[in-house]
C-alpha cells in the first residue's frame, strides 16, 4: 500500500513538473527571440529606469548616437545643448520624449530632434517615440523605452531634391539654356529657350501636342 502511494505521488509530481518544464522552455525560447530582435533591428532602442539609469540599449542606438552604450549608465546620453529642434533652437533635456513620458505616463510619439554624433560631431536627425512601461498600482510608469530612427540620409535626399528643383526653376526662368521635363511619351514642361530651339510655342506643351518621338532624332528613339 505504501509503495503504491509512493508511486502515485511520483507520477503526480512528474505530471505537475512536465507542464512547468515546458512552460519554462517556451519562456526561454521567447526571451531569446525578443533579445535577438532587440539587438538586430535597425531602430535604435534604449530602455530607461525611472531614475534615468540605462537598463539596456541595442547596437543600432549605439551606432546612431556614436556612443558606447554598453558603458552608458544614465541619461542624458546627449549632453545639454547638444540636441536641437527642427527650427534649430535648443531642445531642453526635460522636454525630450523620455522624461516627458515618465512624467506624464503618456506615449510621446514622432518627436524629431537633431543630435550631435558623439564621435564625428555631425548633426544627425532622429525621430523619437518614448513609451512608458512597468506601471505601479497608481498607474505611474517606472520605466520607459526610447525608440528612434535615423532620418539623416532622408533629410539629405530631401535637401538635394529641393536644391535641384530650385536650380531647375532658375534655369528655366532665365531662358539661358533650354530646359525640358520629359515623360515616356510627351513633354510635360519646357522653357521658352527650349521651345524656340524645337520650333514650338508655349501653348503646345500645355496642350500636350509635343510628343517624345517628334523631338527625338531618327537614329535614336530615346534621344532628344
């Protein structure tokens, strides 16, 4: 009887331990997946405690800011005076997304700021979202995530496009050179100098009467 009870207890213990062991394995796998995602995603992520200490940061954040975040212990990661708003004015540290999120308990989304790269001194533009986390029984966050994306290359492309558009407008209006905007089949826009060269009037491109084949040399269907 005693032996039977012991066997029954052993079986019951094994039955109880099996789901727990499986759950622990699932949790470990899930944690590893999240860690891999955290470390490899292109968005910069910094996890802060309420006292401003850095809990963790990923490689993208380190590269965007030029800071060895494995050695960083607290914020501000960007020193006072090194962050600016889009209009070039200083961005006070207590108005940056993370302290605001910790103070208000609200998500602070899509804040654009310029920060100096710690290694090169280059001004880099980032879009920051701060997410409060780990709320207490009063709903106050005790941690927050700063999630940011580097907009620097996008800003450079936009600036180059604006400069190109401005230059095109000046050349077009000056009528010193012939300037034309071509589609696959027709001329969308041309200045007076170009129209004079090809023998058309101002009304012709506006009415869609100038086609690309008409202004292309016979030997080149794709040329001018």
